[in-house]
C-alpha cells in the first residue's frame, strides 16, 4: 500500500512537532494538521528539556529564529519543592552540563563542602555549577 496523505489530528506541541518531523522526512507526502479553534493550547515549558535543541537542529531551524518566533526563554533547571515529603524544602534539577572550569574535582568539590559544612544551602549547588 502506498500512503501519500497523512493527517495529524490535534495540534499543540506534539502535533506540530510530528508534522515538522514528517514534512522533513517525507517531503513528497501531503501532511495535514487538524486542530480545534475551541480547544485552548496547553502551556508548555515545564517538560521541554534541553533535547529540544537536537530536534530543532535536525529540522534546520536556527536557534535565534526559534527563540524569537516562539517567545521562548532558556531554562537551566526545574525546581522541585517538597518532592519526597511535606516541608522537605526544595532542590533544583539542572539541565545541560555543569560548568566545571573553576573546580579541582568537578562536582566532588561541592559535595565535599556540603559534607563538611552541613548548613550550606542546597541552592548553592546551582549557583556554583550553573551560573
């Protein structure tokens, strides 16, 4: 069977990304995206990870154009509050690779400081490695 027409039902991030991927890989096919005017767009961002860069690169979209067109911002981490129990405080789960240029032992530097000085705030980790 030869499929020449592909219809994506539902827009949003997933629908539009699927359409972009299919258009890139099957330029000879007819790709149609159908979305409703009465269903609001779900806000995205909390789950958009650094790997979106690989997808954008794959599509051949320049970063500055992507950022400007989508009104995006860079996000370095997700803050989790009371993650494992109530009143446990919060911590940042950082994205990308840490800046280890001013360290002797990489992430071990901070871990040793935290072990020696227990009152070192956990937020200090992000400040040190993800300035």
